[in-house]
C-alpha cells in the first residue's frame, strides 16, 4: 500500500513533538500530566485516523526508527515510543489484534518491531537489566523491559488484557506464530536488555501458548550458557510464566 508521506509526517510530528509535551519529564513513570489532560485528548482527537492507516504508519516508523530518531535524545525516543505503544489514538499497538486490519499489514508491523530492538534498544540501551532486584533507572531500558506491558497498557486498563491473552478475545494461529517468532528473534540480539524484554513478553504469553513459550526459552538457554546469572534466573521464571 502506498503511504501518504505528507500525512505520515503530520502524524509523526504530532506523536513526537506534540505528545511529548504532555509527558511528565521528571519521572521514569512517563505519567500524563492530569492538569493538561483535556487539552491532551482534544489535541489527539484532531489527529485521529482509521486503524489500518495507523498500523501502516507505526510499521513505517518502526522500520525507519534509526533514521527518524537520529539526533534526538534517548529520553525523547523513550517518550515517543511509549506514547505510540500505549496512548496513540487510545488503542496504541493493541490495534495489531484488531480484525479490521488485514493480516498482511499486521504481519508487516510485527516484523517492523524487531527493527526497534535492533536499531534503537540494542544501540541505545545501557547494558543492564531492569527486572528483579537490580532495576535500571534509565528510561529507555525501562521502556525496553516493559515494552509488552506498554503495548497492552490501555488494554489492561480496559480489562481486555486478560481477554486478549486467555483467548476470550481470540487471536488467530497466524497471530500467535508471528508474535512467538518475534520473541524468538529478539532473543538472538546480543544485548541483555533486549533479551530480558523478550523473556518478559514470553512470560505474559505463557498462559496462551505454554509449550511454545517453554520451548523457545529452553532453546535460548541452551544456546546462551554464558549469560549473567540474573538473566538466566529470569529466563527460568519466564519459562513457567512468572517474572
């Protein structure tokens, strides 16, 4: 599908320059400023677009993240990605499980997420973990670790995360295979922050595909015998659906 570049640029300018103004910059929790909430949602409504176009634009942004974010700080990148994942037009990346979006376009978006890990998280994240006792205070590391929590952020608030994962909100076999393949590919990135993020996502998906999740993590542990003990312990917990 041909992308309307002018419309994409307007969308990017909004999510990058406009939305970041409403994020609390003195906390790693990325909280929206309540006192500006009305203006925030009014501004967002002006830029609302159909779900399919939004997924296409996310795919383009993820695929070209290194180029589009060039010259911007890690905090700016973290704010923008967090906004897209959770708040963008009220559904965030949960749009990927929207049957209004044709499967080929969902698949393209899934594949583009891998580029975020390779071109942004692998390059910019500190070499430290965020789960367990030793939690990172670096915003981009926090976003990387909680990527899948952020992806389901508003879904959780709306009590649809459980529906999504337990199958009450049905996913197709193609959807399950694609997201599991994405987790598996992220685990091959030689960066502990990326690997921990994939393990965190797999732990969440354990309730839906326990055997597949266990197998992926087993293969990861067999192929990476020299990983830090903290990451290994985290992987063993994730293998049982725990983090």
